[in-house]
C-alpha cells in the first residue's frame, strides 16, 4: 500500500476517534462533569487527609514548593492525565470487546498498531485538555495570569511527558484483550505509575525499591519539571532541558519497545484469535 | 418459624459457598483487584505522611493505615454488590432465585464475604510496604478484639449501603456505582479518615450522623487509645443503632425495587 | 371452578408495560386478554411471532410477573395468591443460555440450585447424577465444564436438567430449543415427549412451526397479546384450510428475467403470499391462494408468466398447508382486524 494511503487512513482514524470522544462528552454530561471534577476531588481529599494528620507547612517544606495548593492542583492534573492516557486506551479496547465492535475496529486499518497509535494521539490530547481545563479556573483565581502562563508551559511539557506512556498504554490495551479475564488485567498500571512517581509526596518517603522504580517512570520527571516551572528559577532551566531529554529518550525506548511488543501480540492474536 | 430460619441459613450457606467458588475461579482477577486497591491506598497514605513530620510517624502510621483499611472495607462492597446487581438481573439469576423462593438480599449480601479477601490481601501488602518505608509497625494495636469489632461493623454497614444503592439503582434504572456519591464524603468529612473531634464545628454534626464514624472512632480507640467522641459505650451503641437503621432502609428500598420487579419483570428493572 | 384434569388455566390475562421516559412515557398493552387451558399430561405449544406476548404469558403463569387483571391457576393454585404452592410444583426454563452461575460447572450449578430449592443433600447428590445422565451431559463429558465454557446445546441440556431436579408436575419452557443445533433440539423435544407420556404437563412457547407441529398435542396461536386460534395441529389446518399453497419448479433459461417474474407474480398474488428461491439453474416458487379460487387458473397463469419471463416450467404441485401457512394466515387475519 502506498505511504499516502497509510497517511490517509491514519488521519481518518484520528478524526473518527476525536469525534467519538467529543460525542461521548456531549451525550454523557454526567461523565463530562465527573471528569472535570476529579482533579478537585483528589486535591481536596489529599488536603483534608494530610492536614488532619499534619500541616500544610510541613507539606510545603517536604515538597519544596512555594504554593502547596497550586502545586496540589497541578499535581492532580498531572496524575489524572497519566491515568487518563492509560485508562482511555485500555478501556476503549475493552469496551469494543464487550460491545462486539472490536473486529470492525481491527478491520478498519491495515494494522491494529496503526489504530492504537492513532487513538493514542487523540486520547493523550484529550486527557491533557480535560485535566488542564479543569484546573485552569483555580489557577487563575489563586495565582493570577502569571500562574496561568506557567500552567501553559507545563501543559506543553506534559504533552511531551505523556508520549512515552502511549507505548505502555497500547501494550496494556492489547494485553487486556489477549488475556481471557473479565476485567483489565493491567488495571494496576495506573496506580503503580502514580505511586512511584511521587506526584503527591517526595520520592524519598518511598521504600528503596519503589524509589528506584520511580526513575523509570516519565511522570516522575514531569512532576519535577512542573515544580521547577512553577518556581521559575533561571538556574534550574538547565534541569528542565535535561527532563525534556529524558522524555525524548524514554519516548524512543518505550514506544519502540512498545511497538515491538504490540507487533508480537498482534501476530499472536492473529494466530490464536482474541477473546472478542 | 424454625423451619423458615433453618432454610434461610441453609440458603445463605450455599450462596456463600457459590460466591467462594467463583472467587477461587477468578483468583487472578481478585489478586489484581487487591493490588490495585493496595496501590491506591498507598498513594493516599504517603500523601498523608507528606504532611506529617517523621517524629509523629509512630503515632500516625497505625491510625492512618487502619483508616485506609476501613476505606477499603467501605468501598469493595459497592463493586461486589452495587455493580454486580446488573449481572444478577441480566444473566437471569434474579428470576431463578425468585422461582426458588430464595432471598435476593441474602444472595447479594453474601457476596461481601469473599470480597473481604481483597481488603485482607491489600491490607497485608500496604502494611508491609508501609513498614518498609517508615520503620513503624502499623499493626501495633492496643485492643485487637475491639479493632475486629469495628471492622465487622464497617463491613456490615458498607454491605447495607451497597444493597441500598443496588436496589435504588434497580428502581431508578441507573448503574448503582453512579449513585455512590456519599462514600467518599463519608470517608473524609464523615469521621473515618479524620477523627470527629478534629472536624470543624458544623461538619461535626455530619460526622456524628455518618454511620461509619462510630466504628471508626472505636478503631482509633482500639489502635491508639484515642478517646472516642461519644465515649466507648456511646460509640458501641451508636454503631449498633446505625447498623439497624441502615438495615431498615435496605428493607424499605428493597420492597420498592421488588414491587417494580414483580410488576415490570426483570427487563423492567434491568439496566440494559 | 377448575376441573381436575386441567393443569393450567389462564383466563383473560391482561398486562401493560410502561415504555419511554418522562413526558414520552406511555403504556404498551402486552396481553389483551389471554385465555387458554392446558390439560394434565398434555404438551401445549404457545405459538407466536416475536413480541406477541408469549414470554409475558409464561412469566405470569410461572408466578414471576403479576398480571394487571385476569386469573391464572396451576394445578388449582392461583399464581398470585398461592405463588409458593405453584412454585413448588412447577419446573421452569426461562431461557436457553441464562440463569446460571457462570463460574460454576454444570454439576456445581445443579448442586447450588438443588440446595436453594431445599432438596436434602443426600437425595440431591443422587438426583444430580440421574438428571445429568438423563439429559446426556455425562455422555458428552460436559458435567464438570464451567457454564461459561459450554456450548448453547450444553446450556440448554443443563437448563432442562435443573427443571427435572425438582420432579415437577408441570413444566413451563420458554423457547427451549431457540438457536440449538439439531441433535440438542431433537433431544429436548424427545425428553419433553417422554415427560408428557409419564403424565406431566408441558407448556412450551416457540415460534418454530415444525417443533409445534411434531411436539404438541395442542397449539395456541398468540398474536398481539391475544390467543387468536387454538386446537390440535391438524384441527388448526382444517380450520384454516382456506388457503392452498402451490409450488412450482422453473428452469432458468438464458433469457430469464427474475425481477420481471417477481413483478408479474406480485400482480397475480396478494403481497406476502409469494416466495421465490433460486437454486442453481432452477427457481423454486411457492404461492398461497385462497381456497375458494380455482387452483388450475393460477397454475395456468404462473405457467404463462414464467414462459413470458424466460423460465421453463418443470413441475407444479398443490400442497397441503403446513402449520406455518396456518400461522401466517391467522397472523395476517389478526393484523388486518
């Protein structure tokens, strides 16, 4: 098949997936409201829990941030973006399986990998947009335009930081249809990523093995970068560049690795059939 | 009377047997669920500890740990019962139990027994990781029988709450977990995560009126000797009264849903 | 007053269901006065198209659904007032592939339901082996297979095994052979026949005409919530023998115009009374005409049309109507009314 044809099919899937997501938001207002409320629920929950056992000052010192509330809001958005990328990808495949539409989705492209990448792009953009739209009003009210401007930079970095997750999400999604279980077999991936990435606490608090694992997770670097952007100290800009390099490296390693695993799983699925 | 009771017990026993069989056949799923539960609990526990100076860990860690265990006990029945009621109707089990004269309440309620395994596995994992992270033994408990009593009370209340939203979901034709808007509020402002004494004034009333707050106060008393808000006897009595009240609400909501089921059929109360 | 030989009596059963939400909510009348009687030891087939009210009727008689009005009795017991007495005496199969615990095996499911029915453990264990044998699940090695892994045929056999576990006097089955492979469907039909021969009463719903014709002692045709005709299969045919089916075999020639044939036949015979199937180089044509008209004139007309449209007549045959013809005739009459 000529390259142009591949590109055309790819663009069609991106458009279809995007219109499906928008339709879902329009038709299911409760889901939309819940998606926008979740970062706030997380923020309030952690604030209430934390302050009843300790103090916000201690949290500020432990996290080395100037404004702990703003930080918690951004951290919640980062957390739910990561959750969203993996959840939307794996759940949409599981949904297709339950609804019986999976064979048609698979047949819509020459390769299922192409579908996974196309839907991954939409899902990542969608997850970022939802979460940052959600926290923008709070950032504007508490921190004013300067904070809002910083938030936009964080959104840009988040876009890059989520790219490595796309490969992981795609593998998780495919595994969920190959393994004959009722639910998502990699459902633990999301909380594990959040646990080791130290979104809401300093990594030093974790046991050594989990702290070591955190080095492999892109969300860890995203949180650190967000802290630096929020502080805006010129001396730290170099570290932001380092984080961006790390994202680039992880994107290559995880997505190449993910691509190879997906191709392997796809071959396996075609040979053995998937539980549809 | 004795015959009816012995038949009900026999039915409850065989229902529990079937639920355990199912749980065993889905053991990997259960372990997966327990891991997910443990990981979320740990995120909240570590977030809580980020606010706490390390010198307070010996006092805070056990209470925070058991508060999160209570959260796990509060939330698993929502899925095990509230979510499962859809399958109960849609795969036709409701009709078969109705024809057999078996209790729908008993069938659904006994599902929370094997689902407790998830909370147990997750509590063991969380306790171990917490010990590795802080060096504090989270299982350092003053009064074990009282702790167990408080947990059984929370599990019973959570089962009743899950039954209420399950039957309300049948009546309203809405998936039960979507009706679960109260659990998270119960946890944070209802005196489970935070002791009632520490909750700011008008919210104290909400906490005292939250059923879970009373066994949670007993839990804190059992773990660290922290004096309960209504006193020991007061909290025991309040726990029993609230459990009875929840049971009465279950009976009323069930009656309403059951009337619909009998007059509209399974499809009339099914969700798909 | 119910007579001793009457096992199931339904009198003027009516049922409405709400559909839609809010302002668009309205009531749909599922049963508009269903009346029929099933005698002891009889197989009664409730025959009707989808949505005719078969399942609603069965669910009311099984005590699962409350009627809005009317009365139904099973072995003399009222299905509303004495529902527990009724339940003790009936065995119900509501669906071929639902109503079991998916993660349990066939044997475990039977044990579970047996205990729920209150059958003593020792008696139950023996009974389970007996019914597993009877429905052939042991023979095909499916007795320890989890329900979710069973084929539809196995699930239907298990459904029947559960019905038999209670040794019921009356069996009520809703479309028990729906979607089954021929051996399983045949096995279920022969089981039902032998159960009726033992003196048990069977009420079965179906839209499979063949099944109703060979299985039942009596058929009730239900259309739009009403029993529009009732009787033995042969008496129904006699009653409705007001139509005559004629079948033709036509050879396709190079000049054949199938669409033209269809259009011309449409002008000759009433809509819905013609069927055309192409089989290799032959066309099989079947028309159903009113009894009062002369068959010969139709045969002549079809021969002429076939010739004009490029077909060669190989055979023409006047048929005895099947129960399917009776059903279509009765349904279209009911719809016209």
